[in-house]
C-alpha cells in the first residue's frame, strides 16, 4: 500500500502554491505523516528566486493522480520460471485460482504467457513421445531417486519396454536420443546402456546391479528410479516438459505496464475479453498478473490540496484520488468528496498565512528556511501587503516570519517581486501562464492570467501581438473569456487584455463606459477579490 500523501497547489503554480506545499509537507511530516510536496507545472522566476534564496529545490512535477495498475492489489510476484515443468505451472495456477500465468526467464524478464487452455491442448493432442526438460523436473514429477546424473538437460523420445527382452532388442534401435522406461529387466537395461541412451527410468522400485551401474557410469547414461509403475510413468512424464515450450511468446501475448492507467486497461480488456494479463515494469520485468476481479481492490493516491479547491485548477485525475484535506483562501469551488475531510478555508491574503498559523496550533517550531518560504508566499500574494486582500493576519504573519527568517521583508520583498517581473525570453504562452487560473461558470470556461510589472510601457509594444494570441488561444482551448491582466504594482492599477468575444463581459464586469485592449483599471490588483468574482458574475448574468 502506498502511504505517501502528495501535497500540491493549483496548475500554473505561483509562489504561494509552491511554498505552501513545501511548508505544509514539512509540518505534516513532523506530525508523523509521510508526505511529499509536488508541483503541477513549471516554476516561475519569482518562485525560483524564493527557493534559491532559502536553499530549496523545486518539488517534483506531478503529472496526474489517475489510478494506475500499480495502485491495484493485483497478484504481485505471481509468475513462474520458463524452466519449470508443466505440472509446476498447473499447480501454481491452481494454488492462486488462475487460468493463466506469466512465464519469466533471467532476473524475471518477461518470456511469455501460458494458460490452462494451452496446457490442456498439449496434454491431449501433443506429442507424447517427445520430452524436453531437465533431469530435476523428471525427478520431481516421478518422485524419483537419483541414481546417475550427467546431464542437466534431458531431451529425447520416450520408449517403454512393453514386450519381451529378445523382441525389444531386435525391434528397437536405441541411441542417445531415447529415454527408456523399463522395469527389472537386466538384458534390456544392459542393451540400453550399451547404446548410450539419454536416460533410463527404472519403474516399480527396480534396482540395477553394480556391474551395470559401472558400465552406465562409463557411458554417461543418466538413471532415475521411481516407485511408480510403467503406466504411471508414461502418464506423468509428459508433465515434466518445460513450460517454456507451450507459452504464447512476448509478441503474441497481451501485457500491460504497471504505470498504465487503470481506465485504459479497463477499456482494452472489455474488447479483448481475456481473464488474466501479465504486468511488466519499465525494465520489461514481470511484476505479476492482473485478473479482471483484481480491479475492484485499488489503493487510491492520497492528496492534500492547498491554495485551490476547483477541479479545473487541480491535478488531472483528481476524481480518482482520495482527497484527505483542503486548505485554501479562495471562494468555495466545485470539488466534492465521498467521505468527510478536513476542509479549512479562511479569509486572508495568502494560504501560507493559514499554514503559518497551523504551525502554532500544532506546537511545531518553524525552521528558518521554511519561515522564508512562507514569508515569500505572503509577500507575493499580497504584493508586499498592498493588495486589498491583505488582512491583519497576513501582516502579523509577515512580521513574525521575517524575524524567524532573519530578513528585512520590505527589501527582500521588492527583490522577490522584481525577480518575477521580467518577460525577457518568454513566449506569449509563457507570459499568459506565468500566473494563470481557470474557472468554470456553468458550461463556460474563464481563463485569467496576471503578470506584475513596474512599468506598463515595457509591455505596451507587445499588446497587439498578445491580443492576437489571446484570440487564437481562446478558440483553441475553448475559453469563453481569456484575459491577461498587467498589474503595475507601483501605480496600483492593472491593464486588461482580452479575447475579442469577451469585450462585452469585460465592459460589464468593471462597469466601463468604453472598453478597449489595455483598458486601465485603477486600484484593481487582486485577481481573487477584484477580477475573478466580477467576471464570473457578469458571465453568469
């Protein structure tokens, strides 16, 4: 069972989303949980500055939390070696109530697949006379005693001495390609040894004289004795054959990788209608076999969400995960759970403020570097405590965290914000997604990007190019409203760019007499309080 809990923020992560994930993960681990912070996208320049400043690496990129085959409680380590016998394969399948079994070779490399159908077909219609196996397999099947062993591999045609000694010697032309089944018949045994047969099987507890044994040793003749009679040996010996002779090869069998999605497996298995499927890893090693009934026992990935509570903003496949907790400071979104969870949503400028308070509630001391991340997040989300979303709780947190982190927050904060302002070398898509969130209103999707600048004139020359991109992107990704807000943090205003279809929505949202690309919105700097709610409300109406 996977006990790791993944903690992450929203897609297109900002500084708060990343820093909150790391800080909460540390807190949870101190409380005895096993968590891992993750990112749902690339780290922006501002966040990288904060991580580098306080000595952190970016969290690993979590692609999705969809159920994979490795999350299923399938028959792990359930396979057999290709050099085991048909009887071994049958017994193994019977033990685990399977109708088929993967076959492996060196270091569990996948070799093929065999089912009861293949075994039955060979037992009923196969070549009864041909044996290709090992001395050990025959010894095991016949519950025999080792008399002489010279060869590990035993391959040959089976022949039983069922008629008179003279008749047998006259009619049989034995050589090294024969496996002889015989009883206490010294003449036939002597003849077989002289012809250097591959193997003599002495049935019904028959013994061999010391003189014949010496002769057999000289001619390197393998000998096994068994208490079974000739009929029983003839019936059982074919079950000693290597199972590798009856498998569907790797190219003929249908396999899945343990990282394949369970939904993809379910779709394909409905078409194939097989019962069992070999499971492999990236090294082509077999890890077990998956039956159709196994898919009812899954270990869903465990997650904690921070800084969001909307499906559209969260990781792909969230509906297939087990949400344990949500910590956020935005409006209540559309995420629902089957079981009660810890859902903490609070009015403040930054989710990291809530996490800072959780440290105090838990009695866990905040390390210097973690304090630096929490401080960075609050500075970023409140634009150095100037955003209208800023609360006294944020101010208190900044004052305390700056002491623990041993930084002057105003000086550090200006450097942090400036680090994220540069657009140099960024594509239009990267500019839009520097800080981007999506929202759903009924069947319509809204996309709101926001960038911070110290001077709008530095972006003004790109307006036409950006607007063209917004129009193309809105059609491609099916956004009803797609906007980019360029926020001048020193003049406390934003400039709005939007796709053509959204012009009336923008006009209604901000109660404008006239709307145009780059329209100035004085005092508007908070997406959470001053942008998203108004656009969503206008679209809803």
